[in-house]
């Protein structure tokens, strides 16, 4: 595997008596797409929160390259080159698609003209140029997912975290999002994807990390992880294996 662009070592997060993330470690290689799977409550989104600076880990470290970003606030993590999308879609109401993306672009520049240029490039990259001047709150769910990606791209990341990019999207719109992930990977981004749709995660991932109750229960190539007895028992179920 290529040299790690991100290294997560034994991160932990507790909420009262609940340990949401328990000593989770993994690496992300340059140009790699790492899929994260597991049932609801496994700690996947909390793990993203810890890596991206939304929450501070109680223990453990996160490195981007050689830089320790553990506990840095989200805006400083973004400037290091790590961006994320969110499962819950919250476009800035009353602003156009382009103006929404410009907010992210100000991580790279203070010049309005340059921010608008970056935004236009990102809107085009996710296939929303035809919606560029429309109010963001009028987009469909699938289009809002692509807007989330565009806003993240506008920050100029080298690492991108995608949190359930197909959740709530009509099945007819899923292939477009799969192709978008492949396109992002071709842009020399290193990507971590949380996803419940198995056909999506198996299509886009080079490697899988399976979680259950805050811990990693399997890690490796997708085919091996999907055959792991613990993953089958605690997440997939026999019906998936027998289908």
C-alpha cells in the first residue's frame, strides 16, 4: 500500500457511560478509498467527528502526514487539507448553489472573484453547473448530496470524508453518486466513505473497516471483510451471505 496520508491511532470518545469510539486505529493511503461499514450506533459518524475536528477525542491521535491534528477545531483541520460531508443536509437557505460553495472556497482565498472561480470549478466537478444559480434549498436530495461534496471540495482538500453520501437518495440517483466517488478518486484525493448500501461500498472501496459498538471488528480487502464471521454475525446477517 502507498504511504499513509492519514494515521488514526487508538482514538476514543465517551459520552457519559457510553464509549462511542473505543481505541480505533487505521491508516489511509494516498489515492485510497477506504470504506467504513457497520450497524447504526457502531460509532462511524462519531469517528468522522473526531477525525474532522467536530469533536475532540478523549484519547488517541490523528495525524495528517506528519502533523498531529488531534483536537484541532474543524476550521483548522480544513486548512490542513481534510474536509468532510455530513449525512444531515443543511444548505445555506436563501443562497444559490454557487454562493453555498463559495463559503468553502474562502478557506483557500480571501478574494471574492477567486472564491467564485473555485466554486464554479467545484460545482462543475459534481455535475451541478445547470443548477449553479438556483436556490440551494430547492435541490433534490441527490443534488444536495452533490452540493455537500462541492462545498467540501472548495476547501482544497487532499483527504475527503464522505458520510453516507447515498442515504435518502432515490435508487435511480445512486449510480450518479457512485460515479462521482470514482471521479473524486481520479482527482488524487484520498477518501474515507461511510455507507450502508453494500453495492455502493463494494463498488468504490479498495479496503474496508468494519465497526460494531465503537470498535473495529474487521479490516482488509472488501471480499475478505464481507466473509468475516464476526461481520456476518454482528452486521450483515446470514440472509446477506445466502443471497
